[in-house]
């Protein structure tokens, strides 16, 4: 009922919505330690200019990113993107602080897309929204090559003795993102659809459902460096 009332009021007031329309090319960024900088392509899909602010953080949304914690700078941090045009945002490595050399380190690339203040719509009850987009930025040490099938096939699965959930072990130095996991046998199938990311050299237990001990196989899909999906099958221990 309340939803209907709100929709009716919005309709009666002829309120228009303006949302930002700048997109990022790609769903993740891999920054090789051997590179001095990496370019991120953004594009304004709208017919009006857009103001875009970009920055990098370590994942803590409650804190303002501090330069001494983030080994990157952005150029330009604030930019105007013309209608239906693209722009390259440069992520530049500063070298400080030093990061682990035996595994990847995770950061986040943030983009705040601010819709233009269109004076022609000033008297037309315009509601304007800024849109924040975040994608993962993986810093990859020089000794680590591009992750491949051999990397993702090292994942191990077993039924947890603690709560009967699925324990996922990542013995690799890479962050691995799972987009789908299905545990099964000849008679049962348990679909774990929640996307999860397991850190390097660590394990994670998915305990939303209790798995029968008869399950003996796991089919899983992961995101590769390019954001594509790769599928694998492993024995469930």
C-alpha cells in the first residue's frame, strides 16, 4: 500500500530522474608489479557531459583513503567526460608502501559519476543521483604470472566436520572468485549460487546449507583475469 502511495505521489508531481551514465570497461583490474602504470577505460554513455571522480582504497569504506597505505595515485582524479566519449584513467604505481611479493594484494578502484546540473530542467522537479561504481584491483607481484587453468584447478573442496558446510581451500597465491558451485552425487545436487572470493593461501566455509556426506563431486565456475568464466570439476573429499 505504501509503495502505491509513493508511486502515485511521484506521478502526480511529474518528477523526473537523472542518473549518471559513465561505465567502466571491464569488471576487474590486474596491476602487474613490473608495470609503472595501468590504464582504465571509462565511457560516458549519455548525451550530456559527466563529472567523474576516481580513487583507490583498500576496501574499508569507513575510512578516508590515506596515501601512505595506498601505493598508487590516480591521473586525473577528477575529470569531465564529454557526451558519448571515452577517457583513459591512469593508475600509477608509487612503490610505497611495499607489498607482499609472494601473493596478490587486493585494492578497490572507485568511480563517482556525478550527473550534470542541467539548468533547462531546474524547474521540472528533477531528482539527480550520483552513482558510485567499485571494481576490484589486484596487485600482482613480478614472480606471479597470469592465472590460468592450472591455477584454478588447484582448488580443493571438502565437507566441513564442524557444521556440514562446504569448505573451499585456495592453496594458490591468487585471489579466486567463484560465481557458481554445485556439489553433487548420483542422486543429490546442492547448488551454492552465492558468489564468493577466497583469499590467497586460505580457506572459507560456506555454511548456508548442510551437505549430505554422500556428495562426491563439485562443479565450479571462476572468474579469470579478463573477467570471463571458466568451469572446472573436482572430487569432493
